[in-house]
């Protein structure tokens, strides 16, 4: 919401609620002409595996519908990265947590700094 209120980003970002698994939502999002699509894993799901499966299916649907669109995907489990070889960038929450923990052993306080950003 903060980005949408900023004058620079207000005209450049469009946030839509829907699912890429429905053709009507892909058309509404104009995915064929989009430069990039960002897929975030839902936090409401009790099972991280199910959340990742839905995100992976969404990424596949967007790649099939709009092959030129850059895909930025966030997942929860590192073992699911293998299914996202067609994505341009994948961020895995589990790997990010481990990297931050490792960095905090070399630089005490880095986790607090990143958390407060």
C-alpha cells in the first residue's frame, strides 16, 4: 500500500487480486503485455507445501500464457525450487532465513538491522 500511495510508483504498479489459474484473471491483468509478474506465497495457508504448490502452478500458468513476462517468485520451501526452473528469479524464505542466520555469526546485529528495514 505504501508503494501505491507514492507518486512515482502510483502509475507504474497495478495490484490485482485473483488467480493466474483463471484465464479471465490473466486477461484482466493483461499478462501478455506485462513486463514482469510477482508471485507471493500466501501466508494464510496452514501447510507450506500446499502454499508452494499453488504458487508453482501459478508460475507455470503465467509462463504458458505470457512466455516473455519476467517471473519473480517467492516460495517457502527450498526443495520446491527445482519446479521453478522457468522463473527468472526465485526467492525462498527458508534459504533467506538460513543466510541471515549465517550472516549474523559474522556480523552480530545484522538480523536486527534487516528486520527493522
